[in-house]
C-alpha cells in the first residue's frame, strides 16, 4: 500500500510511518512544519480540497494524525474555533481522498467518543465542546468519504511514548510534578492508556483490513494513583501517592470553570464538568494486554530534561 500520513512528524504519526515501513508499505508524510522525514509542508487547517488532491493522488489510503489542545482556554464562543480545527479539515481531507479514489483511511480520535456512546446520560457532547467536535469529526468525515472509502476511528486515551524529541503534550507538566518536592495527590478514578507503538500497529491493521470501525484502544487501565506512582518511579522519585477527597476535586474544578467564565473564556473540556470525568474509571475493555513499562520509561526518563525540576505543576 501507499499511505499518506497527515501529521507524520508527530508522536503518533512518526510511529505509524515506522510500522508501515516495517510491514513493507510506502508512506508520504505531510506536516505543518519542516522536520526530518517530512515530505510535504501543508497546513491542513487552511488547505482546500484542490490543495489536497495532488498530495493524495496515487495513494491507497490516508491517516489523519493531528490533534488540538482541548484544555487551552479560548474566548467564547469556542465552538466555531474547535469546529474549524477538528471537523472541517477532516471533511476536506476525506472529500479529496474520495475524489482521488482512495480505499481506506484512519482518523486518530478520542476515547471520549467511546464513552459518549456507552453513557449517553453523561451528556458528554453537550457539556464539552471538544467531545462534540470529535463526534462530529467522525460522523462528517465518514460522510465525506462515502461508502467506498471506509474510515476507522481510533478512540485514543493517554498515549505514552517518544519519537525522537516528540513527546505527549501533557508529559512536561507531569514530569516536573513527579520530580518536585510537592506532595503527590490525585482523585479517585483513572484512565485507559496506550503506547504510541500500539496505536501505530492497530493503525496498520485497520489500513490493511480497510476497516471502517470505531476502535477504542488501551494497553492498560490505570487508576490515577497507579499512573502517577509509576511516573514518579520512572523518574527516580518513588513515593506515596495520596488521594484527594472527591468534594475538594469537584470544588476546585468548578471554581476554575467559574473563573474562566468571568474572563469570558472556556476550554474544550469544560472545567465545570471535568471532575465528573476524573472521578470515574474511564477504562477500555478489552485491553491489548501489552505492558506500558517501556513506553512509560521513554516518556519519563530517569535523567531529568533541562528545567524539569524547577517548578511544581498542578497535574490538571
């Protein structure tokens, strides 16, 4: 197969390129900024269908592996910006892919859409703009692709790993927190987690099978105290992780949401409802059964990067 990887310079995209190469497939990488191994520079946020068609021509499939920072506060109303960042580029990409006759695609999505299907009473898409746009991204991207271009959506949780100097965007704050002298305390609840390598292998499987499925993915399910404790151990600061009372966690996040509201700002994951997500076990079953230990050590090496221990950071 010949596969276009949009976001090929990122953590997940780089692993996808590696795994596809190992399996004998050819890749063309597209990214916004110049990096070693990037074949084409293009900002998908502004690229038209006609801009995309020449890049896709002659390929069998396409992988969409870019993401948006859902926690960055933006001026209200935030929905138009999130839709421009998350939904409209995917619609244009898969419209162009359909016009060029591609036969398979993968979108890196979010496990929040998995839980939105499982628990409609949680009203996740209603309460969180980011989740609403992820739901729309999958639905409208598939509609644009049409019946002859199946699109698999990988519903991803926390992704651990490293590709060169590329790390998860949340790794820096957790690294500094784990290395600091600040006590480690987390709420009840937890999350599924997966390695970037596992994501890449499932992506390659989905492309080879021309899958159009929703694929929630996890290597392990971790409580928050287990996750933070293993991060602290990885950086060489093994210690006890305490538990925050549920009421305190809810009050803190609601206060944060209220303060954002006073500034007429909002995050894609609404702080006023974030505690409701953190206090439950967002676990995915079945897991792959693969250990996260190697990916966790890659993400949080024992030797601190420059400046890693200079500040204590709230894990939110």
